DNA sequence: GCTTGACTTCGAGTCAACTCGAAGGTGTGC
DNA sequence: GCACACCTTCGAGTTGACTCGAAGTCAAGC
């Protein structure tokens, strides 16, 4: 226990929080400056993080994974009224579902490319078809 | 028929191909310069595109949707031997499957946020739980 | 007191993937 | 011939999200 735990609920410095979460210290400072993940401050101005900051950090990571901009992340996490947040989520949902569908097509393509022997990628009808004809039936890509 | 169809199989100028595909002319030139989608050239140096260029364009779009860098797209489309391409696809597949899984979690979260009435987003256990307790390890959500 | 290491701010630099602007070539209509 | 639209290249600017460097502050160990 090298920590003096002067502030019992805020055990982590920037470096410690970075080590724990995998987010670089520079990025944590940036997120604090931008209001994405506000840090607590000691009297001397040093940043401190506590367990209560972990959920928000995970939300930031997840939102990034959705391709949200930082403005959108702030909207989700700091919307003054829940209604704005709910509206945003409702608008975002179909987009996410669409992305899932596209990724499924892409996964099929990758599965075939992994075993395809065509020299020219674009000359292989097996996966060109699935890229060019998204709606409709999906032929089995694992066949040559 | 204003087209003189001097080159019957290459009917489209940059602007025409842009109009047909929705990719801006500037981007088509950029993709040509970078070797992502090489254009054919007339004797006077002008770019021309034909139907044979459509599949490759769709592949470029799809790869972008996978979050591939341009280097990776070139690797998939121009790998000197099919083996390198196949290897890349095999390595990429699990990553894509992981992304699908994460997007499914995100979709669940969005579905709840759309109806949640908590003032403080991070205080709502219902979706915090799904974010913080994913079964197994978490792949990097950021595109790549 | 002095060194060491981690912290602070702020301004500038980096990166990918475009996107724009200037200067000039090309070709069709009148 | 000349206007005009569209093409060319090349270099520079933009955007978002970091990432770094310099200059200074703070606390512990010797
Ligand atoms: Zn906190
Ligand atoms: Zn094939
Ligand atoms: Zn072609
Ligand atoms: Zn809720």
C-alpha cells in the first residue's frame, strides 16, 4: 500500500488508470479536456480516477466502436434530458442493425476468400456475386 | 447519344462514373492515384471507366466498411499470390465476427437507452451491466 | 537542498482519407 | 478563332482523434 489513500474513493492517478484500462495517459487527459470522461481533481490540480469512472469509460469505448463522434458520445452520456438521449439511441439503432447485416455479408466473403484460388480477386464470381447482389439468395461461398 | 463511343467498353468519364456510383470525382482520382481503383487511360491521358470496374469499386467500398486501411484493401485486391490474400482473409475473419458480437451488445444497449428514463446515463444498471460484463475477452472495438 | 519522477498546461505535430484550388491541356459548338 | 466545359497534375488544406514536446509544478528519498 504505497497509496496514502487521502481520497479513499479516488485511488488512481492518470498513469494508474491508464494501466488499468489500457487507455493511454495522453488520451485520458484528452478525454478529460474534451469532457468525454471528466476526471476528479485534487487540490493541487492533479487528476484522479475512481471505480465510479469505469462504467463511463466503457461507455465511451463502446460508443467509439459504434463509430460515434465525440459529440455524439457526449450527447449520449450528458444529454440534459433523457428524451434527447433516447431519441438519439432510437435513431442510431437501425444504423447499427444495418452494420451488423453488412458485416455478415463481409464475413461470408472473407470465408470464401480464405479458400479461393482465383488469381484475380475480382474475377471470382463466387464472392463478387454476394457483394454485388446483397438482397436475395446467398449462394454457398465455401464452394470454389 | 452524345457519347461517340470511341472505346465501346469504356463508356464513362470520371464525372459519369462518379454520377453512376456515388463516389465523388475527386475520390475516384484519389483512388486511381493510390492504386485502389486504377482507371483506364485514353491517349490524351483522360481517365475512362467501364463496367469491368464496378466489381472492384464495390469491393473497395465493402473493405472500407470492414474498417480496412487502403493498404489492406490493396492487399486483398492485388495480392501477388492468392495465398497472401487467403491468409489475410483468414486473419480478418475472427475480427469481423468479434465486431458483429460487439455490435449486437451495442444494439441491446441502444434498445434499452431508447426507453430508459434515468437522468444519469451511467447510473442505469440495466445497460451498464451489458456493457461491463461481456462474457470473455473484449476485442478492440475501434476500426482496424 | 537537490535529484527524480510523475504530474500540470498549452501549442504544435501526426495520421488517414479525402478535398480543394491553381494552372494549364483538350475538344465540341458556333 | 474563340468560348466553354471538362479534363489533367500537383501541392496544399481539412477533419477528427489523438500524440508529442517544452516549460513548469509538486512530493518523496537521500
Ligand atoms: Zn468519477
Ligand atoms: Zn473464388
Ligand atoms: Zn477496368
Ligand atoms: Zn435504464
